[in-house]
C-alpha cells in the first residue's frame, strides 16, 4: 500500500524519507555527498528517485544517512520516518525542545536551486524510530519543485 501511495502522490512531487533503522556515524562530508547523489537522482527521474529514497535502495540509506524531499509549493510530506506522518506540512515540525526546525527546512527550499542551507542542531530520532531524540544537522537544497536534504547525527 505504501508503494501505491508513493507512486500516486509522487506525481504531485511530495516528500520521501527513508524509513529503515540503521546505526552509523557519518558526518557532514558524507551527508553532502549523499545530497549531491540525491539531487542528481531527482533530476534524472524524480519518481524513481523518490521510490529509491523511501526504500533505501541505490545507496540511499547508509547507516543513519538518508535523503528526504518535500514539495516546495506547500511543504507537504509524502512518506517519512516514523517520527513524521505522511502528509505532514514540514513547516509545522518542532523538536522535543520546541525548536520549529520545519520552518528552517521550508525556508531553505525557497532559496535558489543549488544553494545548500545548513539547518543546525535540532533533535530528531534515528531512521525508522520515534525515540530517543538525537542532535541532528541537515543540508537542504531546492531541486526543481522539491526541496531535498540529507542530515547527520552529532
């Protein structure tokens, strides 16, 4: 059913997050490299890229690193880790400390294509979980009608 939802909603260019839990220790360079790979995949075939991101295929799940994308027009999520429900407006995302990092994610997606914005120090659970929370930093950029990012845990 998830695949059906993704395929039907991807034509609306929504959000894709990997949802498989892994442990890792990657940092900013690995996150930026995966973001570049994700951007290239979205430009080549947006539908296929989003499906691969969700499934963690093609190297799009490496330890705790995974790409995420949301629709720039309205910030709506399609498929996300357990911590965020499908259809969520990313602008409403707050961490356990009340930090509205979702507004920062959304604002990053409004910048010119190719400009990468660093979203610093928000708390988020590891992929596929809802707790506990860890400090995270994400890099976000505009890709056509999407904003995509990859974050790493500190």
